[in-house]
C-alpha cells in the first residue's frame, strides 16, 4: 500500500510537471495538432463511394492509435531513466522500483488521456457524423482502459529490453509500420487479406476498432472486417495482451533493476559524453 501511495503521488507530480515544462508541453500539443491537420484534409473525402466520410472514420481511430502510442512513451521514459540513474536511485529506497513503475504508469496514462482530450474536443467541430450517448461513452471508457492495460506493459517490456535511448529507433519503426496497416487512416477491409491477418494480431487495430464502435453510427460498420464491431473479440485480444504483458513485464523489470549499479550508469554516461564530444 505504501508503494501504491508513493507511486500515485510520484505520477501526479510528473504529470503536473509535464504540463509546466515547455518542451513536454509542445509534445502534448504537437501530435494532436498534426492529427487534426490530417483530419482536415480527410473530412470531405468518401470511402469507396459509400457516403461515409474518411474524416469521420479516422477521428475515433486516431483516439485508439494515440492510446496505443503509450507503449512508445513508456519505453522511451524507462530507457531514459535507466540511462540517467533515476531507476538506480529508485532501487535504493524501500519498494522504490514498485513505486517508480506505478508512478510511471500514472503519469503516462494521465498524459495520454489529456492528449486524447486535446484531440477530441476540436475534432468534434471538424468532422460530422459522430454519435454520443451514455452507452457510447461507457464503451469508449472500457476500450481505452483495457487498451492501456494491454499496451503500457508492452512499453515497459520494450524499455527494459533496449539498453540505450539510441536503440529506441528499433522500437519505433515496427510500431509505426503496424499503425500504417491497422486501419487507422483507411479501413482494414480495403487491404490485402494477409495484411489484415497481420494487423489483427496487434492491439493497435483492436483499440481503433473499439473506439470506432463507441463513436460511429451503426451504419458505418459495413466498412469493417466481417461488417461487425466484434466487441467480444476486442475484449478478448486486448485482454490477452494485457495478461501477457502484466505477467512478463514485472519479471523483466525486476531483472533489469537487479543489474543496475553505479558503475553501469557511469559507463553509459561516459559513452554518451563521448558521442556528444
């Protein structure tokens, strides 16, 4: 309980600091603004003559994609904290690693929810055809919460697997590739069959499908695979990723924390200074 209390306090402090730091504040607004620009150009384009606007399809999908991008944020922050010794300092305090991880989940999840609000509010005025009701809001809530449970542990796994921030490029490329084929900007049903199979293994597709099912009218389901919102499959796949991540991530993170020492941090810092020099 002490670790949860400290972790929650740490996460709230980090979240507050992210909105008072100029560089991080820019990062909070930059991605939503870029997505709103993309929506602006898609707002009047129809999908395959169906009368359904691509902008209307894309906005809920982008909400799901932004939630999935939490795995990148988690991975990058864990790697950075490992390099500068933050994780080592947390290791030196009672329940420090547990409190650190809880705080990181709170700060990353809180930042993601804020980013979603920054995107959704102006997006409602930019595109037409979205539906809001108590049922849709509840659907959006469980999809986002389950999606965060599915993706944030993946980010923790990736952050523990790569020893330096420079290696994060190896993480970003496959994730961006999965986003490109996950039906975010164009319906998955229009892609080749083998790409549809690959995309449906990823939690990114199911997050997008879940957010679309919450905010789009039922008539738009005709552009989805199988012409169904597949809520049971969405819950099943995201739940499976969540269970897998929650089982594997703590093991890898404990192993990573055990390997941290003052000498390893000093060695990484020396290498970083050499690269800068």
